[in-house]
């Protein structure tokens, strides 16, 4: 099965880690030119330009000229489909965390039932944990 082009949608564009780094950097809210991104990411200028071209094609970044410079800024509205898709799966993480919490609470109750003194004990200090009483 052929891979989808990186410029086909925002999901494919942000699948590449360097492009996500660019998005992260631009998400700070300021505009940056290619030179800023080259310095920040420690990548060659042609590579940064290539990544910006992909991000522009899927409209994740906007560019405008300021004198001789081209300034790039994030267009966060284009991340909405990613947010919506990931949000769907949040319920699985929440359910999983709830299950872990419930299991830990059950275990603590079982320990307390078998050893009432254990429930009254204070947790060990940092020194006790490291054998420096």
C-alpha cells in the first residue's frame, strides 16, 4: 500500500519529528524567519525550508514578507482535526488512570485490613529510604 504524501493533510505533515519541532517552536506565539529556525533546530537551511514548505502546503504555517525576510507563524486552526481525533481517545486514558487508582486504593485497603499498624505508619523519610538514618 502506497504512503500518503506528506502534503496531503496535517496528520501526514506532522508525522515527521522535525516538522513537529518547528510547530512547537512557532507555537510560542512569535514569528520567526528561516535563520531563526536553522539556529534553534540546528538543521541545514535547505532542510528547514523544505519542512516549512510542507507545513505551508497544509496551511499549518503562514508566511509574510517583512523587507528581505520571510516570517513564519503558526496557524493553529489547522491543528483542530488533530485535536478532535486525539480527544476521542482521551476517554481510554482516563478510564485506564481510573482503573489504576481504584486498584491502588483496593491494595491499600487490603494491606490496612491485614496489618492495622501499617495504615498508621508514616512513610519512610528520604534518609530512611537511602539508609542514612
